[in-house]
C-alpha cells in the first residue's frame, strides 16, 4: 500500500481506533468520509467505518449530509444544454464527411 | 440520407444536448471551447461509426471520446499550471454550521440548477476537472489519476478541496437568498 492509498489516521492511534482493526474513533471516521462514500477505502477499513457510523450519533447524520450533497451535485450537475447553432453546424459537417467518403469510394 | 447517417442521427446525435452540457462543465462554461469539443467528438464518432456496435451504450461511448479529446487538448495546451492557493475558510466543511438547523441538507434542493452549474464551472481548472470526472461522470480515483497523469493522492486532495469550495459557495448563496440562516 502506498501512502496515497492509506486511509487517513490508519496506524495512528487517536484514542478511539487501533491499528489492529478494533473500534474506530469519530475523528478517523470523519476524516475518511469522502473516501468512504466514494467506495474508495480498502474493504476492511471501510467495514470499520461502517460499523462506527452505524452506532455513532455524531457521525451518522454527518455522513448522511455529505451523501446528500454528493447526490445533489450529481443530479444537478449533469444538466444538458441546448444549442441550435451547434446542431446546425454539426449537420453541415456530417454532410461534408458524407460527401468526402462518397468521393473516396470512386 | 445514407444508412450510416440515419443510424448516427438516431443513436448518436440524440445525445447532443447531454454532451454539450458535459462539455460546458469541462471547459468551465467557455461556450466556444465547448462547441468545438462537441464538434470534434461527434466528427470522430461519425468517422468511427462502423466500429460502433449498434444497440450498445452509445452515450457512454460518446462520453469517453469527449473526455479523451478534452484531456488530450488539455495536455497539449497546458501552460504551467498555477497551483490553487489553499483557502482556510472556503475549504471548510459546512455541516457544523447546519447540524442544528438543517442536518439533512434540505436547503440544497431550493437552490436553482443554474447556481450549482455556475459554481462547478467557476472552479479553478485543477479542481473542476476532477469534480466533473468523479461527481458528474462517476469515475474512480485511480482512473482519474491515470487520465490526468497525477498521483492518486493529488486527485483526492483536489477533489475534496473542490467539494468543500462548492459547499461553501452554495451555503453562502443559500444564506444570501434567505433559505437558511447563517450558523455560528
Ligand atoms: Zn463518530
């Protein structure tokens, strides 16, 4: 595992967590919120985070909040846009490719 | 109209608006650049149309072409990237201010689409591109790291900082509009 992949706080005991795979503290859980929600944590670490937030009154609503934000970003961000000018220009260019290819066959 | 052209119009051209939206997000709202990007994408797709398996996911295929075209252009034209300065306030989580009043983030739903889109498009390029790839397109860190040729750790830090900036901006907007009251 490279440094890039190491979950934050892993191996550094901050009271609540132990490197051996025991209970995780709030600080460690919160630090990996995005990696957890993105599904990017190593499976065993992800499982420890899941176990923590399931029973933590502080972290559970926080993780829900960040998930709501990410869902919202995705839903609104992928909005299509319309341009008649672009479509028109594109149709002309496709026609040019058609002509070019038809000539190429001769 | 040729059979090829008919097939292309029916399966590919119908995704034009979706691709144009994505191109605008990638280019940070630069309309001319977005139009060029979509045009290049569609022309490449049309020339390669014989390789496309009809009935498979055409939108995904076009999106991949668009993404690769954009990233190649980015690499080609990249001036020395200006590192985005860390902004203590702009990159703080907003949850602590909301946990008493709106812990479920309902205020997000009241913000108009245009504001969210503007917020994404106005991010500095180094932040915007990872957000588009991860949050709009759903790519993983590793894939983004390979596409942009930057370490996974850099992908993560840019993505997380970008998300915080977006949150802060939407939060300020919502406060300004009176959707929520500023917490302490
Ligand atoms: Zn906790």
